C-alpha cells in the first residue's frame, strides 16, 4: 500500500513532473493525509510498533522515514533512489505525457481501492480534513481571519467540492457541466456556520460562478419545494435572461438541504 500511496503523491505534480526526482519530505504531507483520512486505513498504516504516535500527530521526519525505508527501495527496474531522492528513469515524449499520466493514475487508484476496499474520492472525513487544514495553517504565522480564509479555500476547492460533485453533475440552475467552472457554495455562509456546518455537505450547492455570486449575495434562493425564487431587487435589472434565471426552475434537494435553505431564505435572501 505504501508504494502506491507514494505514487499518488507523486502524481499530484501533474503529467509533466510526476516521475521526476522528489524528496520523501516533499510528499510526506500528502502521504500522511491519505493515511489518516479513514480510521481503518489509519489503523492499518500505523499499526506497527513505533508508529502509534502518527495516528494522532503528523511528524514529517517520521513520515519521511516510513516512505524512505519502504516503497522507495523496492519498486522495480525503472525506480531509482539515490542521495535522498526518488524518481523513475523514464523518458516520456511530450505528446504522450498526458496519456501516460492518466493511465498510470487510473491503474494506481484502482490498485489502492482494491487493496483498501474504499473509493478514494469518498473516503475523506471532512471533519478531519477541516481540523487538518486548520492545524496546517497554524504553521503559516498568519492572522485568524487569514487562517479561516485559507481553510475555507482549501476545503471548498478540495474534498468538500468533491463530495458535491458526487451529488450534483452540473450547476443546479443552468446545467453547466465543466467541472473547472463549478463552485462549491455554502448555503449557510461560512462565517455564520459552526465547524460542523462548515463541513456538512448538506450545507453545500454546486453552482457556476454567476449563480454562486447571486446566491451568495441573496439575490436568488429556493423555496420549500425546491423552486428557484428571485429577489425583487433583481426587477431593477434586465439581465435575468442573460443570467439564465427565472422563477420556477426546480431542483431536487435532500431533507437536510432544505433546513439550510430555510436559513438562507430567512437570513440572506433579499426580500
């Protein structure tokens, strides 16, 4: 398992960089994050004597040591480990790098999922993710407001967003499917939410940038039946058709979604 998780960490560097030299310390944060995302995986990864402390606290030296003495030495004929760096001796033509990258990543994910019996995108505990990102930000020597902004950005661009992508295939209002354009939007605003609500996927919607901004500002919302409602403030403008919004657009929500939407209508929506 260790060597494939290491490979996943290396693959995070993208099609043009993943096989190039890397130090254990560089991939240690991703490696550790993966190992503690799920309680069963954490117990399996750190079950041996001398590793117990890693179940509770990240230690870059200890994690780097695990990487260094396990997968880096016993990978295969294309792998190299020398002078504290690991890499693959590969020469991939530029026109084939995307293809090789995708195939390598697909095979690596398949093997990890088979071994652990977990889907990688759905195994992350968002509460742990939030706490991990917050602890991570403490080492950045930034103000409290900057820290919250950092944690929010990492969460809504990462695992929280992945959860929403599992629920919604597109912008729930206009149907845009390009994942690069979709925003993980909180129904009850981040600043008004407690830590539990911040990581609750039921407190999230998947929206395109335009509709995210309209929802965030309270110019649109949803009623108790899931139909889009428009603020009277929008009647002052003539761009509704261009924005692809009209009363009555219907969406399907969970019971928990409706609870958060009730807050949005009462506290955010501009009546």
